[in-house]
C-alpha cells in the first residue's frame, strides 16, 4: 500500500490537466448534439457565470489588479489568468476606459476540430455569462464588453474590448457585438510576464491543473440543474467514457505506466486528493474537486464522473472494470474504487 507522494508530480498534473480539458470540450459537444443549441448555450452561460462569481474578484486581488481602472483591470485579468492556465490571450490598454482583449486560436475550450461544431450562440453565451457581468461584480454599471469577432464566425480569434461609458447601462447593453472593428496592434514585448521566481514550472503545472479542474467543478452542478440528475449523470458518464478512452494513451504516456491501480491513484493524487492504493483497491480520502460544494453534491455527480476514469482504464488494460464501493459523497470516510476482472475472481 502506498500513500500520496510528497514530491510535486508534474507529470500527473499535466495528465489530469489535459484529460479534464478534453472532457470539458467533450461535454460541450455532447450538449450540442444530444440536447440542442439552446440547452448547450444555457449550460455555457451557467458555467461561466459560476466561474465568474467564484474566481473573478479573488483573482483580481491575487494578480494585483484591483487598483487599476476597471476596463484595464478586466482586460489584464483575462490575459494573466488565462496565461497561468496555458491559454493564449493578449490585451491592449487603449485608455483608462477602453481596453482590448484577444483570445488567440487555437481556442482552448473548443479544442482542435471541435471548433467547427460550436454554434455562434453557444460561444456568445460564454461572454454573457462572464464578460458581461464584470461591471456588476465591480459595482460599475457603466462597464460593457464589446465583442468585435469570434473564431467560429470567421474572425482570427475572439476579440473585443471593455468600455466604460458615461452612463449606466441596461442589462442587455452589457455585452454587445460590433463585428468589423479591429484590435490595435499588440506589442508582445510590452505584455507583462509572470515572475519566474513566483511562478516556477511546478506551480504553473499545478495552476493549469486547477484551471481544468475548475471547469469540471462548475459545469457538473450546472448540468444537474438544467438536465436533472439522471440525465446529467448519463451524459457525463457516456462522454467521460469516450473521452477517457480517446485520451487514455496520452494519460498513460505521461504517467509512464498502464497499471490500472497506479494510473487511477496517480490521477486522483494529481487532483489533490489523499490516496491509498493497492493492486485492487484505491481509496480516495478526500474529494478536492468539489470541496466547498458539499451542500449541492448529489450521488449522480460521482456516478457521472466515474465514466472518465473507467474510460482511461478500459484502454490501459481492456480486461479490467472499475467499481465504486464506499463513497465520501454518501457519508463514508473515504471513496473506494475496486478494480475487477469480469468473469474471474473478484479483484485479481
């Protein structure tokens, strides 16, 4: 039996970061295909509003931006926070009341060729969920976000600017679309950089892991609220199983092993959980991904998420299956995963 390593597992962070990133993209596509454009847009709005309410104001303070003009602080926040997560974003402060931000392709959330399947309305819902609420959170009713282009509409990236008007805005004015305006030239050498002594490679790997985890943490309750627990569980499990299988090799290559119990334990440890692993049983003594959401948590959350892990293991070793026994979300002191071989004795 082994406990969690005291060393920084950057390979584990990278594996989990990539897997959860692809899972998020898969969930968005599954919503579009299975539930339709309107439901997918509603889910993206809910996801980004939750992300905003949880992260925006604390992030401004953490990044040292809470003393800057609102428009500039917002644009710089998107640049720095996405940079920490490994996402390509640039910004241009045109004045104290107008600051541009551009999300460069490849678009992180609409990974790879998935971009071709994302309806415009679904992409716009992200802006309404987050960018249009910045002024509300800052107590500045004059602040708007003006979108001047989106990649799925044929523009070279998502770009726009924060604009502080001289009057209070109506809710429908907080996000506007003015295609045709162009972001000023970006001086890449003038963009602020994260201090290497404050953000060493292991911290950046952990931050990228957190970036991906936060999206799954927040889309899960949104799906359950909008679809109902059983429908959400099914969508999460089916999508997770497919994504887990599709990216199993990427995960096991990073971890350097295909041993099912080791792969599962390393993924859970890389998510920040205390884990005890044997050859058959892997005990998870915490659930960091949903820390603070215990009052919302229902059994279907873990039942849905289990598909992702099961998919990874199904390719790593096609002879094994993954079962849940004890569960933290049902009041046990740990969650226990049992690795079985169907048709043979229980376990190994």
